[in-house]
C-alpha cells in the first residue's frame, strides 16, 4: 500500500506545481487601449428585399 501511495502523491504534487502559475495576466484592462495591428475592408450587404409599389398611391401611415 505504501509503495503505491508514494508515486500517486508525487504525481499529484508535481501536477499542482506545474499548473500553479500557468495563467498570464493581461496588460490591457480596457479594450480601447488594445493596439490595432491591421485594417480590414468592410463588407457591404444588399438592402432588404422590398417589393415594388403597385400603382401610384402615397405611402400608408402605420398605427401602433
């Protein structure tokens, strides 16, 4: 029992110490302070699919 317990304890302590300080602290706390590395072209989208008007009438007033 003691012979199996030592390797288990050793591996658990090794695991704890290896994962202890693995997270890096971020330097920029605000997103406005993050430097921009490159620019991108904006993709233009098409307008919504609106049917063509029928006849020559004025637009109707919508009530809510």
